[in-house]
């Protein structure tokens, strides 16, 4: 079973890609079937491990055996990986099914379905790895697939640019991850997780000399591993690729943002908790970057108009929650939020796709509104996703997000108190931009002048059914799994997560329990008033040219700073070497120079091809003279 859950998506990808001659219907049904079967098996593996404690490491083959480097290709099933494979395959299966309807008019359906399945396989390879090298293989695999999927509509220049941007920014993070892996092998002499984790306590005082400075090796490893996580999970400073990734088809956005690529960084930190627990500096760094990301992305989402980009920044913000949870030692709560987030974020993305489908590819929420009667099912399902995202009481997001805030407070440290404050304030911002999206999309006045409201329509059943299933998860997943994942007496995680200082969620102040639900509940009428009832207040803010509004609209000017520091200078350097190096040097003295010399000689030789016998006799005489001279000299 463990082998099937990993390789069925790969089989689906290969046969779908090379079986184009079988037709579009075959490619869609076959690829969906493979991933659905994989999802069913993954649920059984999770249940079997939960009930029977049936976990293990399943060898596929010996990969590398050279000197001290011994690396296998294995399937490591433990509580952590069993949760991840269930989330990945379940969401991926629903995205595959949804894609049948969403991509119905696309001429390249087999290629798209093949890429989705390959993406799923790569992520599964990552989460079941038992060593850093196999993890890196899956890590690069999801990076490659994201490039292929973001740029799937390659005839669009914006899609190509977004794919290249995602690829390059992720290379920065991947370089950090690679360095971290190199240091792991240098210090521990192995890349296998279990062996490394057992050796970590022995090296807590070991330093490594780099550029004349002495640095703790555990801290170095954690920092470089986290740089990799920052790139893949779009944390602050390496986040710029995530909003642009919305140029890909909407199912791609749901798969990347909900369950696969962006969660890889969170998984890496949690998997390496036996290393991070021994570096307080690295833990604080993870928490601080997570806090900044949560606040930054939520603030930017307030002023965006592209429906997919708003949800993309929401993903970025929620990943910030997961990281600062991990940074304060609440790895299990970070995983719980990752679990619940997968349901309601996939629901929101696919719901946004249904809205875009209804508006004939329009994505600007300022050109929507007043269509709740035309697309009632989409509206109800998006309402459930919005409530879950904002953490409305008793929905999935309520249990996981509030648990992060409560744990941060109970941590009783400066970083913990900061995290708690940022978590509460970001929850308020999340509620504002989430209800802004909902109200401007479905309620109020119909604002689209190019598409008559009569032409908007509900999505087909093949798109609605996956949304219904995800809505059930968004409603119930938090309630049914909270005791298992974050209960004080739960032993579910066993040794898959290391806690040196486990803090129980008990004796929580009443004010802390009620403050977030009160804030997010008050945000509903406030948002309705500002965005539907009386728009003049916000219009006045926009027209006043306040620095804050432009600051948020320009996304804190991060892209502009990168453009000034990196892109423009590199372009100038590239143009210089192109003109002075390629054109003026290599081309001038290389192919162009040789061709000019040959052309010059041929032009001179042509002058002797006059047709007169005395010209030919003259040439023969010169040749004979040259030959005699050569013979005499030698």
C-alpha cells in the first residue's frame, strides 16, 4: 500500500502525458483515478497508524553507497508523514476532479493533468523521505512542477515571467537548503534523519569557522535550512513569487497554495524539530520572520483587487502563523493549522475559480458584485471558506489559529508575547480583507460593464462537488482532530516531533479565549459598512494620497527595492557583456571576423577570374614561383 500511494500519481502522470492519442477524456479520468486511489490508500494508512500504531520505513532501493555516504530511496511512514500524505493526496484528488470542469475548454488538457499528477508525486517523495537527499529531490521536483504549471499558458508573457520569477526566487532558498545539507554531512557524516537527530545533542557546543568567525554548527544548519523553507513557503523577503504565481490556472493555485509546495517549508522545520530545538537563535529567527510575514501579507491583502492575489496573500499570512508557531516550539499546532488550512484555503481558491468561471475569466473584484442569486452554491461555499479562514467560532480555522495565539501567550517569553499580539492583530486584518473579498464579489451593486449579469452562471457539478467536500472539511476538521493533534494528553505525534519544553494548553485566561472571536465577529458589520453601505470613507482615503495606502498598494515596495538593487544592475551588467563581450569581441573576432576575412580573400580572388588567358598564366606563374622558392628554402 505504501508503495502504491507514492507511485500511482507518477504512473498517472507518465501514461497521461504519453497517452495523448487516447484522447482528453481518458487523460482526465485516468489521472484522476490514480490520485483518488492514492488518496483513499493514504487515509487508510493514517487510520492504520492511528489505531494500530503501524508505522515503518519501507525500502525502495539503495540509492547511493559511496564511502561514508549511504542513502536509500525509502518511504518513511510516521505520524507526521501520514498526516502530510493524507492532506496532499486528498486535496490533489479534489483539484484533479475540479480541473475536468475548469479546464474543459483548454486544448492541452492531457499535459495539464500530467503536470498536476507529477506535482503530487514530487510532494509525496518529499514528505515520506527518510534522508535529506531524498527530501531535496522532492523539494526540487515541486519547484520544477510549479514552474511548468505557473507557466502552463506559455503564450502569455505574464505567465512566463511569473514562472521564471518563481523559479529564480526559489533557487535562492534552495541554495540555502543545499548549504544546510552540506554542513549536515560535513558535521555528522550522514544524511539520514534518524542518525542525524541522534547525534545532534553531542554537537550543541561545536563551532565552525567561516570567514574568520566562529559559529555554532547547529545554529548554522538551522538558519540555512530555514532559508530554504523561506523560499519554498514564501516568507518575507522571499515571498515575491507567490502573488505572481496566480498567472497559472486556478487549480494550480489551489494545489500550490493549499496542500503542496508552500507547506513544504513548514514540514521541513517540523521534521527537523530535533535540530531546531537545540538552537534558540534559530527558533527566534523562525518566529520573527513568521510574525513579519503574517502581518505584511495581511496588510497588503487589504488593498488588492485581484481575487486570486488576495487569497494568495492570505496564504502567505497563514504560513506566517505556522512558522511563528513552530518558532515558539508549537510544532504540533503548526501542523494542525497546516491541516485545517489545506481545506479552507483549497475551498477558497477553487471557489474563486468558480467565480472567475462565472464572470468569463474576470478576476477584479471591483468589477463584480450583486451575483449571489446567480451563483448561490458558489456563494454559500465561499462563505464557509471565509468563516473558516477568519477563525469564526467552531469552524476549523477557529481551533487551529486560536491555539497558536494561546500557545504563544502561555510560552511566557518576549517572543511569545510579541507573537500573541501579532496573531491577534493579524486575525483582525484577515477578517477585514476576507469579508471585503466576499462582500465585493457577491453583494452590493453589479459593477461589470462588459459582461451582462444575465450571462453569469453557476459552475458545473464536476466543479461544485469538490467544493462541497472541502467545505465539509472546513466545517468539521478542526473540531474532530483538535484533541488528536493538539490535545494535552495526546500521544499521536510520538517521536516524529521533538519537544524539549512541551507546554500544555491549559489555564488560558478568559480574555485571551474571547478576544479573537469578538474581534473577527465585529469585523463583519464593519466590513459591510465600509465596502457596501458607505464607500465614501474609503474612497476619501484613496483619493487623499496618504502614504500608508500607497505603501500597501505597492506591497511595501519590496519589488521596487529588488528591482533597484538587483534587477537593474544585473541587466546593465548583462547588456555590457553582451555588447562588449559577445558582439564587440567574440562575434567581431570570431565568426564575423573569420567570415569577413574569407569574404575579402574571395573578392580579391574573383578579380583573377576574368576569362583572359594572360590572367590565368599570371596566376600560374605566381604559383610556380612560390613553389620553387619553397623547395629552395627547404
